[in-house]
C-alpha cells in the first residue's frame, strides 16, 4: 500500500535562530541551503506538496500567525490555511535525515491509525513526525496557541493529544535526528558527509 500519496510536507523554519546567530534555513551544507535540502527530502519521501512554516516569500510558505508560540504556533498557522489531512513535518535544521527515515514515519502512521493513534515519531524525539490532522486537531492547535496556558503550547502536548506511535530509535538513528542549534554544532556537522 502506498503510504505517501496526498501528503503535505511541512518545513519548520519559523524560529529566530538566536543561539546560531544566523538564519539556520540559509546555512549551506555540502552546496545546498538547509531549507532547500529539507524541502527536497520531504518531496522525495512522497509529499505531494511542501510548504515552509515561516516568513520565506521565495517558497510556498505560511507566515507565523501566532507570535512567540514556537513550532506549535507554526503548525497551527499551517493548519489554518492548508487542507491536507496527512502531514510529514521536519525542522529545517535536521540535515542528517534521509528519505528512508522519513518514509518510515509515513508507513508508521498507517500502523498508528489502526490502533487509534494519529502521530508517528522516533522514540522520544518530537521531530521529524508524521501526523493526521483532523478538524478537531486543527481546533485543538488553534486553542492551544491562542490561549494563555503555556502547558499546551508544545509539540509534546500535541503529540500526546494525538496519541503517539513511536518507532524504534537506536543511538545511530537518534544521531541522524539531531538538530543544529549553535555555531559549534554547525562546525562539527560541516565535516560529516550527507547520508
């Protein structure tokens, strides 16, 4: 069964990159900007469309509608304007991902739905993830980011709400999932070959 049709790819790129001191989306790794690499991986994994969550007018994008609400605010902004119910989401700063890891999330989402779960991730890592976005989920995200309760404003809260199907994540897999947040982490990554 094809688990990858009619899927929206979402590149989370709305952060301010304070610790990095530069826009992470524009960093170049092995000749390719991170934002382009992430979008390319999501398309190669089978997403029919890819949008960037953040203010990137040169790409199909959805600007953040909720200030200071983090990744969940970005997803809630996308949910308000995009119709697809199946999403594959990655942070822009995860360049060690590959297509195999992303496709496994979509396959895992099929398994998850058979047990009433609506999100698939690796182990305890919140990103990348595949999820089903029902109308009730869209309402939940809007409420979570527009209310005053900070406890609901996280990807973890969203994932717990949707019920998690976790794929195994050994040390090698977790190393591929890590994001790059500081200049030191970026320097260490520059010497690593693409997967």
